[in-house]
C-alpha cells in the first residue's frame, strides 16, 4: 500500500489537468529519472515542462545541460500510462524511437499519443514537440499483466 | 583498468556504466553496471515499497546500454568533455524488447556489437543480461558522430 501525501484530495486518476504519473495510484512509474510531473491535458495529449532542477542535468552534462533523449522517451512512456486504454499495462518493447532535436531546460514538451490494439499487445505512438520543434517520435508496445 | 569517466562525458547521476569487462575497439564491448537503491531515482521511499515498484526504469536501462556502446569507439577517441572533440548523438532505436524487470542488486552486463559503420554513422546491436538471464535485446541503435560544436550551436539557438 502506497500513501500519497502530496496528491490533492480532489484529483483522481484519469482526470485531465493535474495527474502526476510519478505518484499515480498504481505506483508503476514511481521510480523515474524524471522528477517533474507529467500532466494530462487532453484525451490523447500530455505535457511536461523541463525544469532546470531535474537531477539528470547535474551529469548530462556538467556545464552543458541537455535533457537526455531517454528522458524524452520516459516522458512518452509516462504519457502512455496516463492515457492507457486499460489499466495494468507493462512496457514490452520500444519498437522504434527517433530523436530529431535536442531538448533543454525551460522547454515545454507536448506529447500526442495514439493507441492501437495489435493482437496481444497495445501499441502507442507518441510524438513529442517542444514549441514548434519535433523532438522525438517513439512507438512503444505494452502487454497486459502488471506495471513496470 | 579502463576508467569510463576518461572516455564518456556523462557524470553522476547519469554515468550509467561502472566497468569494462572486455573490449575490441571499433567492434564490440562487454561492460557492467550495478543497480543500487542509492541512485537518486530511488530517493522517494514510497517508490520502493514493493518489489514491482522498485523496477529500474526501462529508459535508463537503454541509456546505460547506449553509454556502453559509446565506449566502443570512445576508447580510441575519448570524449570526456561534451563540448570538445566529437560527440556521439543518438539518432534512433529499433526493436528493443524487454524480457524481465531489473531490481536493485542486479548487475547488468551489456553486450554491444557494431553491426555496421558507414562514415560518421554507426549501427550497434546487442543485448543485456543479468546473471546469464536475458533482460532486453536491441536490434538496432543508430548514432552519428559529430563535432561538439553542433551541440553548442543548438544550445545557443534555444537560449536566444
């Protein structure tokens, strides 16, 4: 049983606007390289603002902070879980990921997700933009049966 | 003994390779990383209240594997300062399949091979095992080696 001390009482899972994937009810994304909150802003959209305080910046890289591509992928994954068509999905594969522009502190990422059923798996295509720049497109496969 | 910090520009908490076991420069590497609860991702005590909740983030597993790949050419052309020399930029990944979760106490063994190298573009493939058990496989990772100046230019554009 996980106790969430900092979740406002009126905000429940699945409600747009104020859901933090790190502290969602499943606890599935409780361990994450990204400290900030991912917010659901629509049925198929999440946003994330890259704070200069993100812990990864200390080492990626000293004196030249770049938000790691794998952290953009992490945001896409958390966005996928926030908009998932059913509960309890677990990441099975990164079918593809393409990184097209760097992301820096202060950028506001908008991730559009598109879910499709593919036999035993669910597939989520996530397109991440920072302002008018396309920064990444990832295709993630999920299977039912637990989170990780 | 090879010090990975002499080769890679990453530093704590994002230096995710501990030691090189075996390397053939330009061809392949085997490197390890120990997963520990002392990493900052585990700082929230609620996060480790169950074994499932303590699973290491898949994005960091792949980041760690990609850093191991950076050693294959990096050992002959080190890049300890990201703003000097040539930097390895991640372009794309294909078919990364996850087979089991990773928990604190596990030791990742990354096996990375060069599938193809054309000019400044290199395609890596390989897998990661824990205690001989397959954790994930990477069919293809494409990277490009570029002068460090491209990063400074990109950063400058964003900051103006």
